[in-house]
C-alpha cells in the first residue's frame, strides 16, 4: 500500500487507498460499504490522486471526522 487514510465519525467510515496492482496502481475510495475503484497506469496520475485524496481528507477533518489510520 503506498497511500491510505481512514476516517470515522458517527458510526461511519471513509477510506482512501492507493496500492500497487499488476499493471500499475489501483485507487480506492470507500464509504462504509460503497467502494469506488480506479486503475492508474502512470505515476503522474498517482500523484494527482494523492492530492485529491488529501483534499478530501482535509474536508473530512474540517467536518469533525477523526483520522484513525494513515500511511503516506
């Protein structure tokens, strides 16, 4: 796993991850049971996705969500 952040608030969880895959990387955004995955084939897109996930993480913190795990 090259990037992961997990947040919790009021019994809900949100997780953002980027991990190595067979043909590049996979970005995953999970909100409780809903999961959105996107394949990534170039490093520039990995960097852009990390920046997007950091923005979303910042917004969650501003809304009072607690960060319960991180790897970056």
